[in-house]
């Protein structure tokens, strides 16, 4: 219940401050109207809580800023085998933000219409020192393609890490004929970042997730909710 006396006292306390800001005194809404408004807001908050709106599964799971666990979640949310077509849309939205001018020519059309796999913690060239966070590969088609996402949260790149990964991808391209792409996902690009390697931030992933959910019919279905909640979970990774 709303305490009318406390509400009226609050109004009396705040009125001079509002008057000073606005240069004029206007009557505040009546206590009864404010009471009804607060009760309506309270019922809305309760309904949202009972519907699970405040329960972010990624926060509850305790994955925090752990790089490996967040990459595993992200990889699964991009995988149409796991979440359906909304995963394709999420990946396409992400790649569009990583390559806004189209200079890197990501295989958007293939992603939208052909099967692909998503693997985390993969050593493409068999060198265990070069363990790549997320590897996305076409299944079938010629020549095929491989996209590698190297992600950082609260860590720096290893010595020559991007260069080593680029060499591994070049070897794979030479052996298989696949088109290969390397993307760095991190709060800030390193000073010596090769300009040929596109860079995205976690806030870009969050934007792609929100754009995907807002434009999808299944936004309220479980996959859409998981993607939306992941956007909220990673919203402060760049800060």
C-alpha cells in the first residue's frame, strides 16, 4: 500500500526544488492521483517479475566475464542447429557490424541459406598453441569458407597471436581452397592491429543481438529471449 502521508510530505519537500529549476510554481498532482499511478507501476513491476523479466539466465549461471564460457554461449547462439534461424540472423547482424562497408566480403548469402557449423576452442592447423575461440565453417559448397573469431574480455592478445592465427588460416586456405576470415572481438584494438583484420567490440555484439531480436517474429520465444538476455549480460564488457 502507498503511504499517503509520506507521499504528501515528499511532494512538499520537492516542490521548491522543481520551482527553482523551472522558474515557476505549478501545482503537483494530487496525492490520490499519484497513489493510483504508483500502484499501477507497482502492479506492472510485479507482473514483469512474475513473468521472469528480471531473471537473466547468463547472470544466474555465473559465467561473469569468463572468456571461454562467454564464447561458448555466443557460439551456440549463432548456431542454427541449436537456436534455429534466429541464430543465422544474429550472425549476419554481427558480421554486418564488423564489415559495414563490405570491404571484407563475408559470405553473408551462404550464411543465410546454407548449413554451417560452429565450434569453440578449435585448433585448425593442429597446433595446440593456436586455440581459436570460435570457428564457423560452411558445410558443403565450393570453395567453402571459414570464419575465426578471436575474443578478449579482460585479457590482452598473446605475443604475435593474430599473426599466428592468420598464418594458420592461410595454410588452411592453401590446403583446402576455402575462403578464410579472421575477426578480433575485444574492448579495444591493439596498437599494432593489422588493418586487414576487422575489429568489433562486445557492444557491437550486444547491438547485433538486440537488432536481431527486435526484427524477429520469434523474439519472445526461448531463443530470442536467450539472445536478448545475452545482450544485457555483455553490455558492460567494454568498460
